[in-house]
C-alpha cells in the first residue's frame, strides 16, 4: 500500500490561521461563559452605543434556543481543527473544502450579526467585534492561502510538463 505524501505548506499560512482560530476560541469561550453565568460581567461599557450587555442579552443573542456565543465557540473549535498544520498538509480535498465553507459561513454570519447589532439592538459589543474581526481576518488569510497554494500548484505542474 502506497503512502500518501502530505503537501508542503508555508508557515505564513499555518501560523496565522491557527493563531486566529485559537484567538477565536478564547473570545467565544469568554462570551459563552458570561452568557451562562453573568452577562453583566463583561468588561465592556454598558451605556450608549457600546453596550455589551444589551447585545449579549438581547433576543437576537440566541438562535433556535442556542446562544450565538456557543455557536461561535463550536465554529472556532472546528476552525482550529481545520487550521492545524496537519490539516493544512492533508491531501484530502474535503478538508480544504470544509475549511473554505466554514470560514465563509463565519464571514457571512459576521455580516448578519453586525447588521443585528447596528440596526436591531442599536448597540455594539466590543468582545463581539473582536470575534467579528478575527473571523474576517481568518477568512481573508484562508482565501490568500488558497490562491497562493493554487498558484504554486500551477507552477509545479508547468515545470513537470517542460
């Protein structure tokens, strides 16, 4: 039985994607813990446009009975697994497809949640904004990595033809 060789992936891809995923776990874990314990414990202003308590306790902070923070934590855990160096080296196409789909779903969710914060709750949460920025950065790095790896694959294929 022939062994499957893993592909080489530059460190500029694995380091940032794993770091951003772990950062997302930390942020969403904090939001999940405060959701279940004391939403007013968030170290964030609670008056004016910046009001974490208003955002995290609003009716919009739960989807089908599941806290958005918990959904975010599950998403971040999945992204951490898909952004491990081993997953990046995996030759299995489903891993790359899952990474792109999950990061894209996260970016779309950010757009929805920012809309909800600005136009439904009339407040923003700094902790949530941290998750949003991390999610968008992760999606951007994944898109850049895919473009870079696809370019390397085309260059490698062209050199084999010569």
